């Protein structure tokens, strides 16, 4: 999977209140204005349903950027 596809999906399905221009591989997603516990749940669910990867809460909390998430999903 290409990271651009991953980013596009996150922008469309998870970070819907954030400008698509703000979402890139270097984005610190937990610093986005819309980040909250519901967004975290949506992100975990989206990754599971779309990519078949169960991301754990510790993995999520250790991730700093969208690229970090991409690496986990591809592992």
C-alpha cells in the first residue's frame, strides 16, 4: 500500500473536520484540533475495518505522526 492512499483514507474517513492540506505523513495527528477519544476510536476502527490490522492503544499512543501509523499498519 502506498502512503498517499493511506493518508487520503484518513482525511476522508477519520479526520473529517481537518483540511486535507493539513493531513500528510508528518502530521502529528494527536495535535489536530479535532483529536479526542472519539476520533481515536474512529481511527482504530477504520484501520481494523479497512486494512484488517488491529492497532492497540499502546501502539496508537506511541505513534507521533501519520507515517508512524502507516508503518504499524504495514507491519
